[in-house]
């Protein structure tokens, strides 16, 4: 797959088949992630791969409850999802890859660059992915960090689900870029 095809074709996937993603495929996605640039080549990232369904379910419940404690910060249409006991924040994806960042300058930005590489590589492999913001704040808590074994000195930045898409995801309209040319 051409790079531009991956960039223009990748979408946030929120419906997955039950088919697991094999470990070597997930390892390859992490390898693609670490090819991202990082400030001063520090490579300040750490990866946690969760394929344990009961743990994914537990994180989903805990993250929903955590998010609902901050009710005012959540738009009403999203609050309805969080209040629905049947809503799973990971959309039943078979794998979650959490990219954590160290405490150095620009580490969060570096982790975000690694996340984009990972999501583009997933798309190129015929997989779907989605950055799950609802999980992020709970994973940053001590309980969340402990649940997935985030090392001391690291903070979860990018919780990304990965799986086989249940159906193609249609394109989302994009606004034109606002560009200032200073020639």
C-alpha cells in the first residue's frame, strides 16, 4: 500500500469482528510505531499490549465511571454513551495498545507521533484502529497505571484499539486547510 493511500484511507474504526489479532502482527505494529521521529532521538515511549478480554472489560467499566465523575466536561451526546451499561469504550476490539511517554520534554508529542505510525501501519495491514480518549484519563490514575503495568516515570498517552473491522468505514468530510503563505 502506498503511503498516501494509507494516510487518506485510515479511519477511526468502532466496529470489529471477534477475530483476534495475532501477536506477530501486533509486534509489527509496535515496530512501525517506534520508527516515528522523536525529539533528540530520545525515543521516550513504552508500550503495553492488552489482549485479555476480562481486563479490557474491567478497564472499560472503570474508565466510564471515572469519566462520568467529570460530568460537566462531557458533552451530553457522549454522556449518554457512558451512562449506557452496554456501551464498551473499546467497542469489543480484541486488542488495546497503550503508548506511554516518559517525563522528558516533548515525550507526549513523541508518543503521539508513534501512535500515528501505529494506526497507519494497522490500516496498511487491513486492520482498524481508534484512539480511545475515554480510557486515557482513567489509565493516568494510579489504579489505571497499575492495571496495565505502566512503569514509574511514564504516563499513558495513547490508548489505541486494534482489530479486524466489521465493515469498511466511510470517509469523513474534511474541512479545507487554513494556510498562510509567507513567501
